[in-house]
C-alpha cells in the first residue's frame, strides 16, 4: 500500500486524528450508511478495541449496567468489568437476533449502555432495519447509549446492513479498517458520536493514547479513499468459503444456521467445550461457544477466514470427530 512518508505527515496528529482521514470517513458514512457525521464528530482510534473501551468508559460508572447479547463477543463483558460496570446478558432469539422485547426486560435504572454487534461475532447473524430501529428507540426512550459495533458491515450475504444511528442520536458508531481492508495489524479504528458522548471519550483518549499511529492513519486514508472493488471481491470469496463449510458440516448431520454475515459459523454440537478440545487434538481449531456467554455452551465458533484449501482439509478432519 502506497502512502506519503514525509516526516510532517507521520508526526503525531491531533487527538481526533488527521483531518483528511476524518473527512474521508465522514464521506464514507454519507455514501455507505446514510449518516451525516461531520469530521469533528469522528475520532480515529487504535483499533476498534480502543473505540469500544472509550465508548463504555465514557458512559459507565461503578455498578452501572451494560446490556449485551448472549452469545456475544468476549470483549464486551470484559470491558464492562474493567470500567467497574456490570455486564448484563440479554438472550437472543432462535436466529441469534437481539430483540427489543428481550432488551426491554433487562432495562433498570442502572442501565447506561446497550452493545449491538451486526453482523455478529460469533454467530454471523445480521439484525434487520426494523430490529435496529426498535433498539434505537429503546435507547432514546430510556436515555442510555447504544454502542453499535459495525466492523463486519461489508461482509453480509443475507439481508443488508443498517446503522442504528439512522434512528437515534444516542448512538456511538464503531468501525475499523481491520476487517474491511484486511489491515488487522495496522490497529486503526474509528468511532462517531455527537455532543457530550464524544467529549467524554476524547477526555479518556487524549490521556491514554494521545492519537492513533499517524502511519496507520495514512494507510487507512489510502484504503478508504481508494478503489473498493477488492472489498466486494473479498466478500464474494468469503461467501464461497461459507457455502463450502455449510455444505460440509450439514453432510455430517451438524445442526447449523447459515451465517448471514461476518466470517464465523456457530454450529450446535452438544458439549462445546468437549468438542472443541477433541477438534484441537484432531488438528482443527474452534472456539468453545461458552467463551461467548452461557447461551453458547452447546456451540463452537468456526472461522472461515482461512483458505479454501484449509477449510476442505478441516472438514475432512472433522468427519472423524463430529
């Protein structure tokens, strides 16, 4: 990837990030998401992980509650605890979708945030526009932050992506270049928010990080501003890998819903811990579903962000185990 390497362009940037990148991200939000975030409402971070920490730290005080889907990405509960908050698991429906009805049952006077991840890690589910609107309305009505983790937005095979920020200003939108452009090692994420939420996140960011790497910011600018055809090609390749994995697992009689997005499958296999341990002994790495919450204990997570050849080899090894 080519980008400028003059000293003045890789020196420390402002706390929010370099202006050119935030302008490009503002245009990306308008073009792809229908969102009108000004560059001044966008902060560049050291990966989506920092953005998630900032979002939770900005709204949570001791014993405040953070709602999240169960199963859900492992960092959400951990970050709630790191900030002295309490993670509150919300059961998902049979499609692994988060519903407003299930969330409403968990809301208390201590609720400060709801984390929504669509497309979802570990399940691959994709929330509908109607579901996201209902969740955003809950956040608006009960005055808590909706933290929307959208890092897999470009990898959707069924349905379409929508941002909850279309329906409420109580949303902190989080994304990164890591998955979209296969730039995980560059550690470059970003968030968008309005008013006091952004101000509070900036207070934390400027003291723990100062700014994201200027070199990574320049690389991200080249990626976001450049041709996007490779992103579409990558999505179609992941779709092909997903379909091969699904066909192979189903031929073994494995109970699995087709992932709608991301690049993870979450089959139901019985005791997920036991199956994951046996798979590792057989030369296949899978994560026990229990790592993502109690609702995942009968599942394992399989990533198909591997070569087609490796997926086929893994399936052959799994036939003797599953």
